[in-house]
C-alpha cells in the first residue's frame, strides 16, 4: 500500500457535484493536470462546459473545461480513474453507489461524505469495507474543519487526511495541499468520520438554541457539553489511545460547524428554533443538512451502548418525534454544566 501514491500518472475522480464536491474538485486541480467528474444531472455538465462555472453551487469558482472529463455515467468515470473521491450526501449515497457495475478492485477510495449510510448505520468507510470488500488499506478520509464557501474564496483553511497507515495519509495530504490549504495526516479513520457526523447533530442543536434566542453564554456551555458527549461516544464505540480529540478534526470541526454563517446544519436548526417545521425547513433550505440523518443513526447506534448523550437525544426527539423545541431545550439546559 505504501507504493500506491508513488505511482506516476494516477487519475483522480470526483463523485458528486454539491458545494463540498465542487470545492474539493477545485483543490484537486491545483495539483492534478486533469479530473474525471461524475455529475448526476446532464444540465449541470453542459452549463459548466459552456460557462466554466458550476450551475448550482459555488458559482464564483472557475474551471477550465479542457482539464475536466465530465460525465453523467458513473461507470465511465469510475472505470477511468484510480482514486475515487466520493462526496455525495449520505441520503443519496446508497442509490448512487448501487449504479456502479464496474469493478472497484485496485481503486483507492476517499470519503468526503460527512454522514452515515443511513440504511445500515455505518460510516462510508465501514460501508465500502463491509459491503464492497474494499480493504481499509485502500480507504482514506478527508475532513475539516473547512467550509466549502471559504475554500472557494481561497481563504486559508485546514483539512485532515486520515488512512490506516500514516505514510498513506501523508501522501493524501500532498494531493490536497496548496497555498491556501494546510493539511494534517492521521490514522483515526473511525474517529474522524464519526466526529464529522456528530458535529452536524450538535450544530443543529446550536442552531435551535440560536433560533430560540439563547445567547453566546449558553451556546458556549452547549458546545462544551457537545464536545464531551462526542468524546464519550468515540471512546466507547471506537477507542484509540492515539486520538487527540482537542485537535482540529474533532474540536475544530465542531466549533466551525456550530458557529459559522456557512453551516447549513446550524441554519437548519435555527429555522426550527424560529418555528419552522422539519419539513418546511428542509424545503426552504433546498440543501441537505447531514445532521438530520446523522441524528437518527447516532440514536440507533447508541441503543447498543446506552451512553449519556442528552444533546444528541434532544435533537433526535425534535427531529423525529416532533417534540416542541422550547420545551426540549429548557429541559436540556437543566442538565448541562
């Protein structure tokens, strides 16, 4: 596995066309001569070719169509590339991957999907390993703390690249590093994926509280307790003595997602706090808030562990049991410290 990224002429593919996929495509083209790119909607492909810009997301980003191999045929893209970056909203992940009929043997898989395979309550890495037989030696994870919008604006941002082996993680860092991107290698593929999903749940909680009128003083307590809750979950489900949860991939990603104006999960939660129903908030946003799906997965996974996770449980009850947000948050506030 050490020699995989030492091979010359590796071809990279992006699977997905949302804002994060677009930002990562931009990053890949800083270090690669070309990129294979699967987009489900043929209209998006034709628009990008004609206008050099995405049709729906991050329209300020300019691409050179001569360096892109665009296709709405996923098998064409998968066949052509050696490294596949999957950046699909978790709600659509299984149905997208189900379209792949060509072999994944010999491919390196990078997950940039910040959520779970909802049907199986698995992370993306777990899904590829258990369902498609991809060894963890050929799986990598890219995580934040980074918002696509700031990457699109060339603002200094940080990424964590994780894989089973440190030398592979370091090789992945070279793929994404550029003048405005700093990278950090790691081997905690479980913790990074789970924390990337959990922070979206907690960002919804922060948004709900913001929408209800709670101030920064309370939010600081909420996010501190969220972080402690995250650590309990990670240590109980996938212990790792080398994990440093105070680092950017864990605490940093939680902070930016809970506080940033670009956080769609915080925005979603804020709408709920202001009185929107779950369905109306989803329709008005017209974007996927991954924390909605992650809340259900975490709740179901925790049935087997019985961990004390009052914040994640509060979000679940608001989202899936239609509980009244002011009442649930008031109850929650009495148990925080």
